[in-house]
């Protein structure tokens, strides 16, 4: 699977699974890890924001390994890497774009 497809799969899983904690049948909360990428020790999640301009390549981001639903091998995501790009006019500590190329990059906001 290409990095672009992996990022898109992660982004789609984020939409389906959500990025926040949800209750389980036992009353415990389980945080979702789907969609998380790490760059320079900061975690980012995909955003639905549009209208951004990709800037220079900053380096390589890590796509976190994720298994939000243990026992269901169809949704486990293996760790991977992808390009990390600046967003024109935005501090990389707040948002970056990730993808195999600037044209395929997806906007990611810092995880707060």
C-alpha cells in the first residue's frame, strides 16, 4: 500500500471511528489512535479544513501504529512514514500537511 493510500485509509478511519474518547460497555473510556501522525515529537490528526497551500518539505512524519479494535484485524494500521510539509503562513507546531507529494498532501492539525 502506498503512503498516500495509507494516509487516506487512516483519515477515513478517523472519520468512522472518531478522534475522541468514547464509552465502552464496561463504563471505561478508550481513546482512538486512528489518524495520528507524529512529526518532531508532536502528534497531529487529519482535519476537514480546506483551502491551504502546501509549502516546503520539512522531513518525514511517522504514521502511528493503531489497533483501536483488538481482535478485528481488518482495522489494524501498521506503523509507516510519509512526507511532512509546511503549510504556507502556518507554524508547523500548529499544523502540517502529510503525503507522498505536495499535491497529495492532507492537512493535519496539532493534537491538543
